[in-house]
C-alpha cells in the first residue's frame, strides 16, 4: 500500500492506495477520525446521521437513490463507530467513475429532510425497544456502565429513546459538519488506475469543510471490581465481565498470545476447559482483549443456569488469578504459536481482508508491514518473555461483572 496525499483547500489529506487486480472491482472510502460516538453531543446522533446518509439525496431520496446504485451493482455503506465515521462505495471496475459521481452527489445534498429524519428516528427507537428484550444486549450495556461511568463508552452506539427523540435536523447538520478534511483520510483499493480518478476524488473532497484537527479522548475502564445483577424472566444467567488491560502498542502481539491461551480462541483455552469441559456450566465462555486507540480492556462472556451463577463467576476469577500468578506453559505457548501463525494466511486471503489490515496499521500509527513483523515476533517469543508480560498485567484480574438473571435468582 502507498501512502499519498491529495491537496484540497490547502489541506493535505492522506490517501492510501492499494492496487489489486485479483478482482475487477474498486473501493473508495473516506474515514473521519474522532468523528464517531466520541464526537457526539447527543446520544445516538452519529448512528442517526449514518442511517440518513444511506437514505440517498434530496433529489433522489430513499429507494430512488438505491435503485440507481443497484442497476450498476454499486454498494453504499455508511457506518458510525466509537472513534470513526466511515462512508464508502465499492463497485465493479467499469462503474467506478459512476460510483464516485454518486458519492459526490451524496455529500453535496444528503437527504437531511424532516421526512427522512422522522423515518430514521422511528426505526431507531423501534430497534431500541426491541433490543431491550435481548438479555445479551442488556447485560453488555450494564457492564459498560460499570466500567465507564461517564462518556461515550458508558452508553450504546444507538443511543436511548429519549436522546434519539430529541435529535433535530439542526443536530444532524451540526454533526455532519465535523466530517471535515482535517480529520479525514481516503482509501482507494482494487483494480483502479488512481491517476484517472484524481480530479473526481478532489471534487468529492471539496464538499467537506476544512475543520480543525481533534484529539481522541482516552478512556480507562474501572478497576473497582463491581458486580451488578439485573433480574428478568430468564432461566439462564447472561454474564458479561471486563477489566482494564494497560497494553502498549508494541506489546499487542504479546497480548494476542496471552489471550489466545486464556480465552479468545475457543476450545482448548483455559476458560473453556474450566467452565465447559471440566464443570459443564456453559456451552461457551470467552475472554478477549479489546485494544484500541481510545481504550484498552478485557471483555468476556458466558451463559449458564441461574443456579450456577455464583460458581461460574468464582471459576472465572480463579482462572484469571491463576493466569496472572503462574503464566502459561511451554506447550501452551507452542500450540498458540502454531494456531496464530497457521491461521495468518486466512486473514489475508482476500483483497478486503488485506485492506483491513493495512488500514488498521495506518490508523494505529504503525508502519505498513506491522502484521508480518508481529508474526515474526510471535515466532521468536520465549516463554520467559510472555510470562513476564502476563505477570506485569495483574490489572486484568480487577474484573467487574454485569449479569441478567432470572427473577427468582437469589
């Protein structure tokens, strides 16, 4: 992948370009940093704006815009995340120019109408009401509230009924204004001659305000070891747990190895062996490392019968404590190396998977090729090194639990 720049309104916007002719397709993407949930003033507005952008333009609203894209097999995707907001098209090579034209139209006159807003708000509030009956969703949100008392991580991306109901067109346009040049980078990938479309890309970017570069807020999960139980009509206990994981960027490959042993790779992990195989308490149990620019944490989950709730939690705590105190064995290290190194080719088998890796390297502030360098580091990793790393991160034992249990749970 090449890192280039495109100058628009005296702003040098980074442009990542990867030529790949394995398929006659092309992808065009604009990523806006510090522009997702972390930039919201009203809960759920980022999600509402992304849905409205997918509803076409003022001239071609809703199904009309979608039909124009469908005829040319062009796919539009708009997504609001925690840290970023992404708008992209992918198309056949022969229709790439057409896709760029439609992208330009979308940014020129998005369907920010009262009718569209009313429809999106209704759909969003209906979804929120439906999600309230999903116990996994309820328990996950309860855990986030424990780990992050305030701020963007303490509430779901979709927002809540009251906040979504309050969103006005003024709020929508205000959020749309933060999708600016100073916080954007462009991605072009596929069987596409970049020089042929440079002027069209510049035209698209001209639609965006210059803006000001924003700093990403940093969140640290609580280490207070809290426990919250919500009672519902359920015969099962839905248990979510999390803790801080203070991992530096250059240690992430070690965290990957450690968590594969503890709980992120399915059968054979410490948690699965303890919770399912030895004690038969759950069909599945996992623990993963969520390592981001804005926050790092351990996230885990299991589901068991209400009467097994306390026992299951004790086992989770025991496995984490034992993991930190005693580390892993040489056999576990070798098996994990085989798994991670052996599965690496599958992570790069398609153009879109390779693009995801390269884009993530850039976004994380790393040089291209970090994925391969980490594979070599994993191959060279010694048992003493990984166990020193594990013992240095005892914060993963500061687990908080949020659970949905049956109404008769004691």
